[in-house]
């Protein structure tokens, strides 16, 4: 595949690793891929997205209680069905309120109670909840108006924006722009070069004078 790679440069010169279980179709080739932390708290889990000249592949772990890995969810989106790709940041107001209250409770407990350990625990819980409040995601919008969100850590916002821009550019060009260029048939040989080759073949005794004269007449007719 030559997907006009001058306009869609991979993040790395190394071919991106495909998600487990993905088999490329004939003529399909990876362009760019990235692994993202699934979230600020679950930094040990990663989502993987890979763009080829045909589609966008995605693999993300399923979780129990948002913390325990439980299998992997895989999906792919043909380029022609993608309306756009973006990196968005949203704030969970409920998490902001809950985290703030927990932190304040912890501070009050430390200041007004002998249960210092409990107060510190509430402070830590509140801070963790506050850290999880900003929700970063790569959003894939399909041509039907639906949106699929792939959560990533806010600490990787820059990488998410770069990846979304590369994918959006490829989508804007469309799948045909990402297809391999059709090889052009060889142009007809220059008659003057062919004449020189014929002369050399005659001089080496590989062509008779009659064969040389006939071929020379054909070539001269094309000039």
C-alpha cells in the first residue's frame, strides 16, 4: 500500500504493531498505530488503535469495576464509513463534586479527629477521584451520526490529538487515495536505443543482415 504516505506520516518509522487477532486483507498495510493508557487511574491497562489504508482497528480492555481487566473488545471501522475522528476532553462534574467532598472530609478529619489515618485515606480517595474527573477520549464518528469513544488518559492528550489528526487526514483523502498506485505499463522503448541494440546484436552475430534490415525498417517506421 502506498497511502500517499508523504501526507500521512506514521508516528514512528517502524511499522505499527497490529492488535492481536487482526489479519490484514490483500493490499492492506498499517500506516500509523498507537497504544494509550486507558485512564489516569488504570494506567496499567492500554487501548491500541491502528490505522491502515483500508480501516481503523481498535482493541481496548474490558474491565470489572473499572479496575480489573476482563477480556478485550475489538472493533474496526472502514475508512469510507468514518465521518471524522477527534480527541476530546470532558469533565465529570459528579466526580469533581464527590472528589472535592471526600478530600474536604479527609482534611476535616485530620484537623478535628484523632483518626488521622482515616482522614488521610479520605484525602487520597478524594484526590484519585478528582484525577479521574477529566475524561480524555478519541472519538470516532461514523457516517450515520453515531460516535464511538475510546477513553485514554489525560496525560496522553498530546499523543491523542496527534493520532486523531493523522487519522482525520487519511479519512479526508478517502480510501481511494490510500490504495496502492497502479503500476504503469512500461513505455515503449526509444527507437534510437532499439536501433543501437539491434546493431550490437548484428555485430555479435546474433542477427543476420536480413533480420537486422527487417527490424531496422520497423523501427524507422515508428520515428
